[in-house]
């Protein structure tokens, strides 16, 4: 299953109420990646990595990022951006997901708990 299929399934299931959208591939290394790097700073383990923004929640500041690791496997990170360059330790908060099924489960569960 691809990330596009997962978001398509969730959009079909929850209709226009679903509050996530895919970030176009042409913008995947744009403003959300710049913001992430500003927030995490040079000392963060992801700072020098090639990371792409894949999806954004319209109801909060959560952004889903994708990183291809050394062995060619995608790792997913959900960051709760703060839009502040000077963050306290532990911010911005994030969760790491080993596969798309875990991403789908988390996003769907969060959507149900927080917005339904």
C-alpha cells in the first residue's frame, strides 16, 4: 500500500470532514522541511538527512515526513511543529513510525478521538 492509497482510503471513509491532505511532490522539500529544520536545529539527528514532507493536518500543526534510510526503507515521522526557532528540549514533539500501516492507524485513531 502506498501513502497515496492510505490517504485516499481515509478521505473516502471520512469524506470532506477528513482533516489531512497530501503535500504535492513538487512542494515536498519546501516550506515544511525548512520549518522543521529551523525548529529541530543542527544537533538533531534528522537535520542533515534528506527528508520530505508528505502530508499536513489542517486542524493542527502536525506534518508527516518521510525519510529513506540507508537500506532503502522509508521511515515516517509525525512532527507537531511549533513555528518557533527557539524550542525547549523535547520540542517539537514527534512520533516515529516504521511503516505506513502504523501511520494510518495513528492518524485515523487521532482523527476519531480528537475530531469526531
